[in-house]
C-alpha cells in the first residue's frame, strides 16, 4: 500500500468536509460518515495488496509443476495477476 493509514484517514475527512461545505451532501453524523468513507478508501487502496497475496497463494500450489516445466515465477506471476485483475475488472497502478 502506497498510502499510510493516517493519510487515508486525512483524505476521508477532507472529502467529507468538502462535500458538506459544497452542499453536495447533508449529514447529521459527520464522524460516522467520515469513518465509512475512510473504511471504503482503505479497502480500495489495499485491493492490489490482497490480489498480490492471492497470486502468491495460487503460484505456491503450482510451484512443483512450474519447477518441472521450467516456467519463470516472474512470468507466471504477471500472467496470473493480469488475468485475475481482468476477470475482476480491477484497474491497477
């Protein structure tokens, strides 16, 4: 994750503050809304980390076969990650 948790919290607070100030949204529960936005942003920022972990798990199951056939781990990592991202319609950095 490129952004720290503190920065994600700061961004969430600023987004909510600017939406309320611009009269784009109304809320009586400012802190609750800020926490919900922070949680959604944190989930979004960690998508690639979770995808990377899943790719590692998949490749660990096929490590013996990859070793036998001489397939490069890096090449398979890229291919599996790209395929999963495409299937899930994710946009990665």
